[in-house]
C-alpha cells in the first residue's frame, strides 16, 4: 500500500503530524458499536467495503485510490459500488505517518460514495494497513475510521515491529503453528497489551494476515469478520479466488478487478509519459475489463 517519497518532511511537519495523531487518537473507539457486531453470525451486516492505494510501478507520486463495496454474506460477482481514481501523491512517506500520505484520498472516496450512493455506504471498512498495531497506537485504519466515523479493521500482510514485536525465530514458530485456516494467535507487546491477532486465512496459505482494531470494533469481532470473509471467499468460489487473500487489492477486488486496475494504471502511466499513439480511438480494452 505504501509508496516512498524522495524527500523527508521538515521537523515542524512531523511535530504537527504527531500532534494531529494524538488529537485524533483520543476519538478512537476500540469496542463494538453496531448491532450486527453483537451477533455471532454477524446478522444484519449487508455491506463490506475495502480501501487501498495502489502505486504505479516505479512512480511513488501517482497512485490509484480504490474503494469497493460488496454485499455480505454473498461476496459474489456483483460489486455494489466501485470507485477507482488516479491521484497525485505529494506528501512524503514517513514510517508511522503513512495516514497523512494516503488517508485524505480514501476519505474523499468515502465522501463521494456518501454523496452519490448513500444507501450503499459500507457498514464496515477493511483497510490495507494497521490500526492500533502502530508505534503510537494510531495507524491508517484508526485514522480513516475516526475521520469517516465508520467501523474500520486493519488487515496487513506484514508484521509491523512495534512495542517489542519482532519477526524473530519465536514469531516464525508461532506462525508455523497455525495449522489450519482460521487458526490465530495474539500479538502481545512488551507493554503487556494485545495489539492484534495473526490469522491463517486458508489452509494453503504460507503467509498470515495481521489484524488490528481500527475504529468502532473490538478485536474479537474484527477477527471474526475477516475469518468469515476468507471462509466465504473459499466456499462460494467468488470473484476473490483462494490465492488472492494475501494482497488486499486481490483480496477485495478479485483477480478480474485486479487485472483491470493494473491495466488502468499502466494505461494512465503511458498516457502521462506520452507513449500512447495520438489517434482518435483509444487502445482496445483487454478481455478482463
């Protein structure tokens, strides 16, 4: 999800970002707030959304901001809502401050949805990134949740090494101990708190998912939701496909949508570089679009 910017921000910007994080963090609700969350079968949950920023390969200033909403528990071919737009990313990448680089575009996508199709507003957002599992306990999923006031869950592909958590031999052994899909173990930091859960998403998975609370959801419900989505993906044979769970664009958009998104990004990059022909007709869309 994260691109890399060339120049670091000035110290004054980092201090301002740190103050803003602290201010917004005070609004995080790390517990269930919705009726559907209280039901073991998630009864009442009808719309699950997901967000991501996908960068053009080799260019950390151009990205595609994506918001997709799918029906639950169907999670089948029908996409209720899809918003994919190319954006110019100007804020630099700084570890621990990724939200200031990416969240503004995701907030705009949610706002467009609320204006254009308010009835399709997701009841929960799955975010490619971390929530409370963060150096200051306020990752992208928390930031987006507070600004949109939507329940958010952080779903990351790699361990963020904070509060004594490290990818050492013990961690690798714990990951190896996840024998079956749905198996989990807690990420307990040196401070004693549980910062997230590690989940084996399906039996043939070699890499786990790192789940953390974003906003307006407890960790238990967050894990239950992600487990359910992974199980439905495998059971229903939906657009996701069992091999797509490790990368959020594939996990949410599915193989077909991922290929279309990559084609769109490549096309726009070529147009920007002036490499496309200047005829009146655009190049043909591939079959998967």
